[in-house]
């Protein structure tokens, strides 16, 4: 498993927490940052998946 997949998954989790906290606190900026972290994590996780696939071939 590529390190990008691990880091990406951690960013997705962190983003979900930030987004939920933003909703609870009514903080739109925190909620937006959480959503951005989630998206960034998904992209990084996908990059790691591509790297893993290339290594298998």
C-alpha cells in the first residue's frame, strides 16, 4: 500500500471531523475547510491507488 493512500485516508477522516464540527458550531469556514480536506484526501488516495496499480504491472 502506497503512503499516499494512508495519508489520503487520514485527510479524509480529518476533513469529516472538521466538517461535522463546523456544522455543530455553525462555523461555515470550518465546514468548508473540512470539505476541502476531504476532497484533497480523496485525490491523494486515488493517486496512491494509481501508484499501487502501476507497481503491480
